[in-house]
C-alpha cells in the first residue's frame, strides 16, 4: 500500500535535483581544496565525487591526480599527499616528509587549503542568490493583499487560528509580507499573533508545544493564502463527460459546494480512482458540470492557477549591479537564519534535534516534487550555505577541525603529532557516521509512522 501511495514522478524529480545540486556543491567544495593545494605545490593523488570504497564507478588519471566517481553519494574528497583525511592512508606518514606533501607546508598555507572548501561554498551561495535576483527578481505577497484570508492546517486550527484569518503582526510587531509570518512563528518561542478576523481584530497566542508539534510532524504548510480554484489548463484530464474550460471556477465536488482551493482539495482527497462530478462557474455566472476520473492519489490532472496569478504580489527586478549587493545581503540573512535555528536546538524546549534532523530523503523533499529551476537554484544556494557552516564546525574530520588544529599550531608554535591527528580523524569520522545513521533512521521512522 505504501508503494501505491508514492508519487513516483515527484520522487524521481526530487532525487534527480538532489543528486545534481549535491554534485555541484561537492565538486566545487573539493575544488576549493584542490586549487590552493596545487598552488602551494602539494601533490594531489585523488579527486573524487562521492566515496569509492573497494571500487569506483569511473576513474581516469591526468598527470599525478586520479579523477573519479564513487558509488556512495555522501560527499567527496581530494586526497592530498601527506595529509590524514577520509582515506586514512597512514603508510605515507611513516616516511620522512617530502617537499610536495601537505605536512611539509607552512601552517598558514595548510590553513588556506583547509578553509578553501567552505570559502567556495559560501561565495557560491552569494553568487547564486545574486543570479536568481538578476534573472527572476524577487516576488513577495504583501499581507494586505491576502484578500481571501489564509488557509490554516489542522495544527494551526488547534492553536486557535481559523480559515479566513489574516495575520498582521507577531508579538506586537507588524508584518508586511507572508514570508515574514512563517519566519516569525518559527523563530519565536512564544508568539502572539495579531489577526484580522471577520472584519474585526483579535489575537491568538500559540500554546506550549505548538512549535514542537510543527517540527515533529515535518509540516510544510501551516498557513497558505486562500484563493478560488480557477482552471488554467485541462490538457491531461481524463473526462467521463462534460468539459472544463480555462477560466472556469471549480465550486463543487459531487454536490458539495465551496469557494476556495483548499476546500476543493479537501472535498476530493478521499475519492481515489473514482469518477467525480465537478460543478463549475463559467464566465462568472453560468453553471456547468464535468465528470472526471481521479488517480490513486486523487489527482484529476487539472492545472489550477496559483495564488500569484490571482492575488496581487509585489515584484522587484534587479539590474546586474543591483543584484550583487542584494544577493550578498540575502545570503548573509539566510546564514543568520540558519545559525538562529541551530541555536534554538540547544536553547529552546520547543525545537528538538530529533525533530529537525533529517538525511537524504528529507533534503530531497525540499525540491518540491517538480523541476522548477528557480526553486532548484534557491535550494542549491541554501544547501551551499549549510554545507559551508557545517564544515567549518570544529569537529575532527571536518574542515573546521583541521583548521582548529592548524590555528593551535600557529598560536602556540607546537604542531599536533601525526598520531594525535590520526586518532582525532577516526573519532570525528565515527561521530559523523553515527550522526548520518541516526538521521537516516529518523527518516525511515517518519516514513512508516
């Protein structure tokens, strides 16, 4: 039954985008190590996308470096001679240090080599954000333009919100755009929402446990703008009788009547593999009907207009030179948000590590289930920032751990022994592997829960 409920097209779109984005980020991250290593005269033995224990899917050798593709998509690596890394090649350390080895280079050069990957990832994110603003601009929905109110899910309803509400402020501070509402809810331990409801003003204080339930259930919606279900295209609809036309408004399913798209989705969500009768409002006054067949997950394949086609959004376009500082600011803001989120994991009773941690399945789902290049590049830039931040953490086996030991050497003049570095690398790898397995286990548990 689980296999029948899977949206395979969305799954493959998510997996494909994840692999492409991850490959871009890993290759450029490792290039950030590779280039300075070569500039400083280090011999680089291997450059790999993905890990390759026992065998490689593909490899070739150019000069002194073997380039290859591994089969475990959990990262990549460059093997620099004279450095203890993921390969755990300890034999090279038994001989005296050679001039081309990493360990023979001055500490400041080794520090630059180790920080090259995170530097490239952070700069890459800023470049992508600037490019997104230049190509697509920035489009946001002002709260004042949510003329039909919000749709709120069951968790939001349990907290006191109602369909049709408009959230105008959080903890007494006005909010101008819908994205500020979501962010404000997530980053406030105790949020009181100022609401316009049925023409009047009221307030709702989110109860204890609300954020915990939000993150635990991995809900992605919570609130969304309401709007009518207006037909955009019906090219792939399986008709039994009648026909829809672009511009028709769907106002009923099997005799039930409604006004908004969320009500339409609710009305058909328990009707898989059935012929359903859609009531249509045509030209704003004429009533028509169409009988269509749903699939295993109650899709009718009718394409409906999105909120940005029915509500007035604000769009700002950027010239080339405007997009650069705007992209930098956007990237720095996203990094700040991420750091705030990490901080909340250790300071907030509402944000728990086990509810916010995920592995490849959780990451892949963020691509949205379809090929949308703006979303793809946005998520790639966000993951690039996350990859940079995570790698700079002072954990052995990560770039930050190597950098920390190098800074210690620069400050004290004492270099950690090769044996110490070996044990630190092993401990760090064990910690990271355990964390990966824990995150993957959480994803499996959520799937079957």
